């Protein structure tokens, strides 16, 4: 028997200032989508925009569209729109490449600004690509640059006078724990180091003020809370004060001062565009551009506030309804210290998540034991959270997750 939706929860939806945005998304029926932190849902305007870009701009316009539709200016225009989500100036952000590639570009750029320092500090358990990209820079420089990865409580002590760069993820991809950008940036600067923030789980989910914190560099994803589509371009931020000196190691022709002069030698362009490398993927950029136009209609404060409330409600309902089944909260309980997703720990996390997905509630699993639930404020209702907790309770109570079919692993989790 399905319990009835409590009236306080329908009241939350009735007074939700973001409620109108749900209609702007294509959401399959019978699905509660709690994985927008990994791949945002499809805004209807994105499908329309990509269709126009394909048929009219590419199909009819052909190569003329680089100028006629300003395809060539799209990385900058998208970057300028992104800036308002992260507390940057429009000319400090550009949409380009993937988050991984942008990390590499900025790790090397930062290291060259601190030539007498050897270490890049980060925390163990950071998203793997952040760690791996530092290792790549270490390999390339034959150890001139070295990774110093420490446990989170040792972070501040690890930021010493030999550190060139501190690279941290603002909202942790598993736990959702949120670092204090202002405080850690201050700490790094006090030691003479630069700071690179990975905003993959922050942009479009929580309020970020890079310039307020005097951050040096940042990167982030376009396909998570920004709903740009699978593999949408990422972004990078370089504070204006570093524009003249910070250079990309990937010296592709679109970062050249005059790409269409076709010179034999590389000269970096002025401004943020020197961090471009090669020809941008216009279909992905167009999708992200349209999605940002939609998100810009919402107040970022409201988005962040609703994300906290959805997460708080989920934690409360899970603790009330699913007690005694071995679930443990793996996120900060205080929503002020948490991003927009909630992690639960369970030793059978994988099959439980598979059974839940089968029941129509899509979250994801992160090895070894984390069930992750993302709360995207633009298209989720409070009642969805309630229904998700109800479905989770049903999976646990019935033990349906013990069926062998829920143990099969696919290539992507
Ligand atoms: C999702 C995520 C990435 C993804 O990087 P890609 O290059 O887009 O695959 C990077 N860093 C963090 C912290 C992430 O959460």
C-alpha cells in the first residue's frame, strides 16, 4: 500500500518559487530523476536549439555560419553567461574542452607562475581525474612538479612555502561536503600559493563567489547541474590579474594571437581566449548556451536554497522511514556545509541502487558503498523526494535488492 502524500509536502511545492521551471524540461514519465548531479536532465529549449543548429546553421548555412551565426565567438559568449553562476566577470570565463583537459591546462599554467615551487596540494579521495591530471603534469615535467595528496584534516598543514598550487574540489563528488572557498584561498595565498577550484558539482547548484574569495583559477562541468547535455563543454576561469602571465601548455591555433594569420610560430592571444586550443564542438556549445539561458531566468539564491531544502527533506524522510536497514548518512547533516546531493552508505549499495532504479528512482552508486542522490532544483518537486524515500523504503523492506539480477555491473555506474 502506498502511503498518502503528507500535506506539508504538497504545501512546499505549492509555494515553490521555482516550480514553473519543471515544465521546461523533458522528463520521462514514471521516473524520478535524482542523478542531475551526474548528467542534468534535458531542457526542451536545448533540443530545439540543437535542431536549429544542425539543420539551419550547419545544414543550410554551412561554413558561413562560423561568421553569420558567430560560432567562432560561442566559447566566449557561453563563458560570459557562465560567469554569473560562479562570481566571475564575463571576460574571465570561457567554455572549452573537458574538465579534465582544463585541469591540465591550468595546473601547468599555475606551476609556471610559481617556478621556484614544486608541489601541487590536493586531498586524497578527490575526484580521480583531479589527482590523475596532477600525476600527468608530474610525469611530463619529470618531477619538477609533484603531487602532494593528503587526508582532508591535514590539508591546511600541507599548504607550505614549497607549494605552487592548491587544487581542490569545492563540493565533494561522493560526500557532497563543501569546502570554504574563501578560507582555503586565503590560506593558500598566505603561503604564497595559487588556488584552482574544481566547481563540477557546484556550478548551477550552490552559490559561488570566485572573485569575492580572490580565487586564481577554476574549472567545472557543463553537463551536470548546468544541463548542457552528455559531454557538453566544460569551462575554465582565470582571474583577470593573471590574464597577461598565465599561459596554456596546449598551444593550439585558436589560442594564437591571430589564428587566421597562419603564422609558423605560436604567440598567445590576449585575454581568456588564449586558453582555447582547437576548434570548438558547436553542437555541444549550442546546447549549453540554450540551457544557460533557461537557468539564468532563475535566481541562483533560490536554486541553492531549494537544493538544501530538498536534501534536508530527503535525509529526514530516509531517517524516519528507512531506519534499521543499515543505511548511514555519508554527507554533512548541516545543509550549509553540503552541496546539492546527499550520499548514503550501505554495504549492499550497488544492488540496492539497481533495485531502486528498476523501481523508477534514478540515483547512482559510487564504489565501494555510496548511494548518491542529486537534487536539481529546477526540475524536482518536494513530492519527488517523498516518493523517492518511499520507494527506497519499499526496496529495503521487501528485500527485492537481493535478487541476482541487481548484481550485474555495466561499464558505467
Ligand atoms: C564530474 C567531474 C569531473 C569530470 O571531468 P570530465 O573531464 O568531464 O570527465 C571532473 N572533476 C570533478 C570533481 C567531477 O565531479
